[in-house]
C-alpha cells in the first residue's frame, strides 16, 4: 500500500508541475489582445531584447494548448486509477472487519508455528549439547 501511496503522491506532484508549466507557457506565448472595449494593452518600457510575451502563431499556440490539456487529462486519469486501486474504497465496513479477523487468525497461526519452531530449535540444541558432552576427547 505504501508504494501505491507514493505513486499517488508523485502523480499529484507531477500534475501540479504540469499545471504550472501549462500556465507559464500560455502566459509567455499568448498573443496580446483586447478582450473588452475598456481594455488596453500595457505599454511597458523594457530592454530592447526583452519582450513581455513571445507570441507563437495562432495555429501552433492552439495545438500546444490542446496538447497541454491532453497531458493534464491523462495525468488526472492516472491519478483516478491510482485512487481506485487503494484498498478499502470498494469494501464495506463489514468486509474490512472480516478481512481484519482473517488476518488476525493468520497471525495467530504464524505465531504458533514460530513458537513451535523455537521449541524444536531449543530441543535440538539440548540434544546436540548432550551429544557433544558425551563424546570423550582423547588426551
């Protein structure tokens, strides 16, 4: 589950980065246009080699917007998939309680097996110790 959560967090971070990159691209490469009768294009005094925007041709700009939107949609769908894979979303409370009880029973069985193996190890060590002590060393 931790891996899925990490993947989900990474995907959300990537989506946020894509949003920022998309806004930056649109802000930097749009064409300055007047949207209403009261609007004006600001006349900024800038360095001769520096522009407020670097407008791309309308077709290229529109194609880039479509590609950016598709990338955002794809990433959002990946996030939805990761969310749907998280445990507990499709399980009722009773199902989750049943799963917990099954896991508790498996844990009890595993613990009993561990204790039995530990006892067997101790018995084997005692037998081995007895055998080793019973061997007479030639002097």
